[in-house]
C-alpha cells in the first residue's frame, strides 16, 4: 500500500470517527446513549474514497423513544 493511500485511509477514518464522537456527545447532552454507536469497519475496508459509515447500532425501546423525543423537540425548536 502506498503512503498516499494510507494517508487517505487515515483521513477517511478520521472523518468518520469525528462524526461519531460529535453524535455521541450530542446524544449524551440530550440524555441518550447508543451503546453500539461506532464507525462501521466493514465500510471502512471497502475500496472507496468515501468515509466509512457510522453505525448507530442497537438500543432498547426506551432509548429509541428518548431519541425520538429529542428529535421531535429539536425539529420544533429548529422550525422557529
């Protein structure tokens, strides 16, 4: 693997990790924790220039409802 390719791969991963961290912090601030939130390593291994996907993972029905409530409140506040 060339140095340029490794650098590009690290950048792709960095972008996805930063987005994951930002989402985790925003959710934490709203009192929501998605325990399986992480970078999807399968999509990272693909031969694409796109950043890997962020895997939201599984959660309990209670967490899903809290997340839905946060999104609904945010939607109302954002529409002002």
